[in-house]
């Protein structure tokens, strides 16, 4: 039985590796394209597959491969690049901006599926939910370092800000990927630094003093060792925090989990950090742990199945 | 025994398993480029809510989507929505009074007129539109053939020139999995049979016969084939005794016409010409699934089908891609289990995979008999040697491992060429024979010692 399992795993690994090798050729699989605009012919592309040879983009030359560099001319206000990713991801470039196209993860092949199966089997054997069935490795750059990302942000889209209730209290932040030490900075809209820290771990509790409604902070987390943020311009290192009013009145007598579930069902705004913040202050319970695991695992749907999925 | 339902089910499950491990990949063509992806314009949850969660897809919105797809450059547009219902929510049958409240029919009329104009268009780049509708079994009669339910488009679309009706029937197995298509179905209409090609067949024909400059050849071919098939089918009554499928009918009828379709190769889509037989039967009807929304979505993963929310279509463009319009919102109820996913997937992905199967290798082919015979022989020899060298338990384990590995490698490779490999049965036969021999030997030895 062990032999069979071993052989199967080796076989699956070999097959998956063979797929990965075929995927590595540059560039059979474009990962993005420049959205059509009239003046697209003025956009430059330095093709990675042709030793950075210059090309003009065109209505029939808009597809982009990993490591291709896109240069927007100064007379063009902006262009948008749409990635062919499972989740919606678009990158807007402004006049004069240069941008290197990043690689996407390959579709879940045999090895990835074997991992998923094993994770499910593990969960069934030990009666726990798998902590993360899918590896959220983040964007791949030229190397295999996983980039910084905040799990609470993933399902809503990387560019979506976190909405928080405009009230005093600690905001427990955590993130994954990159290599410590991390440099964390919170700035206001004028660019003034509110908090700046160098951290050895991927978590930090930030306390805001009675923020006004509509106040916006910009949170930046950079891995100082591998400079991942600078390298791929990933938005996962940079999030907006917007302080605002709750979308509905919170009733202190009502079931707090029900209220947080309703908040999670808000398709317009990502309240996950606020929910995490509120859960962190609650007494420990199985329900709280399950809710936090749901958020941490970046489950796309809301906690309560009765509420329809946000897509 | 090999033809028993039990063994057919087991073979299906083995192939499901192989398909599961060999799915989710990009097809690379001979020019080392990725096979052109299809474009799915999805009426997703966001669009659905934006439209006020309508029970029936609003006809004005559908018209807008088709128009945008056409303006964006699509040459083949397949609408995977049942277009029988009027906007009031009823199907209007002659002689019956619909119980739905009266509704403004402007949107229905407008869509009908728009499709009519597309149908009549003769410009080289006029798009080919594939529609589907409700086909249902008649009440109070034998349920051999479905009948066409009336559609709000019937009065306007009298002939099929660029706009064609199709069926989207898939065979549902006992475990609810949709493994097989019906490439063309027989429909009873005005007391005689009509051959209704499937959406995947018409889409594949339309796309593969479309040249960069024109869709005319493709439209002409579809019209010719439909006429040829229906000139024959219309002569047959809706009598179930003559057979209810094309395969049965052609086995019993001597006058069966040419029911094959040649799917030519085309740059960016298909490297080989495939011949598809509408009466090919069960063995050729397998849909070889390659992609579907992942069970565990990873937003950073490269996708295998282009997908766009109906709301965003205006800002997008389409490079001569096949455009599928379908619903993916949870309330649609159009979700089905498929072999390559644990979770159910939206029906439009089943149609997309059926089109993909046709483009990649036409029909699923059973293993050539010589190959099958050689592989079976090799397995029988290997299994016999193993059983002669080891005890019954070890021999069982070793032969299963060997066949498991062989099955995985051979079936996987064959699947990429649309060929099924069946080597489990010979091994099972050997194992059963060896087990029976072992039991007899044990009993005989026991008897002697007494």
C-alpha cells in the first residue's frame, strides 16, 4: 500500500513537473493584455522574449507576457492592463510610467490537486478544517519568493481598500509572504507619517485615535530584505484604510456574530479587517475561532451560507 | 460482460479519475502557441443583482450583450439561455391562455428584430449566432422524442441563415454527472422528426469554417448540412419503434444519409482535421473536460477561458474568439457535477468543454482494437508472472500497482489525443481467475489433508 502511494506521488510529481517545464517557455501563454484605446500604437513594449527589443503596441499587438516591460508615453494620460487571472486584476498606468508584467500561477495541475486532496484527507482524518487548501503564493516575480499579501484582502480584490468603523481602538494587522524584517508605514492623505516601524514578524497592532469619518490612511508594508514591493509594484503591500460609519446600526443586544456575518455579506465594501478587529476583542469561543479561521483562510463567500456570495 | 452497465460505469469512473488528474492545462498547438481561448460573457451575481435579480434574462440586456459582442469583433456567438419565454414569464402556446400578468413586449420584439436583421445580413463578417430554446416531452404521449416549445422569436425568425437553433442536451448518469453529449438530437415537430444539432457542434463548425475575412462559408455549410439532414429526418414519423437516437435509427434504417461532419484544421485552434459522426454512439460521446472554475479559487491563477462580466463587455474586445453567453449566478440553478471538480459547475462550462473537445480532437475515440489487444496481452502476461512468483495477497497488490501506474500513464497520454484506454478489465479478469484458482487449491489441499 505504501509502495503504491509512493509510486503514485512520484508519478504525479513527474507529470506535474513536465507540465511546469512546458509552461516555462516564453511566451506561449500571455498573462495580460493592454485594453484597447485609440492611441494604443504609442505605447512601447520591451519584449522579455526578444532581449528587451522594442515594439510598438497595436490593436493586434496588445498581449503581454511575464517580464515584458510596458512604457506609457508622456502624452497619453493612462492605459489599463488586464490580467488573465482567475480573480479580477487590472493595472492602470499613467503618463510616462514603466511597468514590468508579472507572472501568474499556473492552473492547478496534478501536484496542486494532490496537495488539495491530501489537505482534505488530513482535515477529514483529524476533524479540523485545512488552514489553507490553496496556496496563496501571491504574484511570482522572476524568482520564487512569495510576495507580501494580506489574506483579509484577497477575496475582495487586491486594489480594494479596507473599511473600518470610525472609532478608537486597536487595529490588529497581519500579513503573509516576503521575508522579515518588514518596514511598516501608515501615512495620511497628505503623506505625513502616522506610524513607522521595522518589524520581525508579520503582525502589528495599530491604534488609531478617534479617527474622523472619511479619514483615509495608506498602509505600506515592505520586506526590506528582498524589496518585493519595489520590484513588482504589487499592491498587496499597499492598502488604503478608510474610516467610515457602519452600513447599518449595530445593536449591542443582538447576536454579535450575526451582525458581523451581515457585515461580511456587504458586497460593496471590504469590512474584513473591521470584523477581525471586533472578533479580536471578543472572549475566546469556538464560534469566534471558526469565524477568524474563515477570514484568515480567505474564504470568498460570507461566513453564513444563507447570505449570497459576493462576486 | 464488458458491455454490462456495471462495467461501463466502472470504466467511466476510471476515465473520470484520469481526466481529473489530467485537466487544467493549456493546449499548445504545433506553432508552439496556446490554443485560442473562448470568451465567456457571464451574467454573474454582480450583473444579476445590478439588473434587479430578474427571473428571466431581460431581453433588452441580452440584445445589448449580443450587439456588443458583435461590435467587438466576435464571429461566432453562442447564447446558452433558453429563449422560449416571453418577457412576461410565460411560454405562449397557441390555444392556451398564459396565466402570467401582461407585460410590455417591446424588449422581446426589439431582440427578435435585431436577431432577424443579423439573420438576413449578408456582409462577409456577419456573425453566426447559435441560440437554444426549451425542448420538452409532450404530455400524455410516449416520451420518446421531445418537442419544441414555442419561442417569442418564432414569428420573426422564420428561416435559419445566420441565426441557428441548437440543443444543449447532455446525458445525465445515475450519479448526476454529465459525461456525455448528444451531438445531435431528434425532435418531434409537426408529427415528423427534425434533427437538432447541438450547440457545441454548430459552434465548432461555425468557427472552424470561418476565415479571417468571412463567415459566409461557415454559414453556408451549416445551412447545407441542416437541409441535407432534415430532408431525410422530416420523412420519418415520430414513431419510437424505429429508434429514438440517431445511432439506433441508422442501425435500423437503410436510408440513413451521410451524418458526418468534417471539422477542418485552423491556425490557432486546431492542428488536425477531424471527422465527426453524429451517429457515432455511446463510445464517442464522452466530453473530455479540461477546465472549469477551480474548487479552491486562487485569484492569482492563470485562467484557461477568457471571462468577462456582462457589465464590462463594452470596454473589452474580442479577437475572432468564440463568444459564449451564459449565466453563472448561484440562483440560476444551472449547476451540475462534472468529473474534474468536486463542486458543481455552471452549465455554460459544460458547453464550453464540449466545444473544446470537438476543437481538440473531434470525437472521443475508443482505443484501436490492436492496441487494446496488445495492452491486454501484456497485462495478462505480467499479471500471470506476478501471480506465479508471489503469494495471492502480494500478487494482488503488485499487479494492482503496476496496472495503476500503467493506467495512469497510458490513459493520461491517450486522453490528450482524445483516445480512451481500458486496461482495468483484463487485470480484473486475471485477478478474479487467480482468486478462484487459489480458493479451489486451498479447498483441494484442505480436503486431501482430511
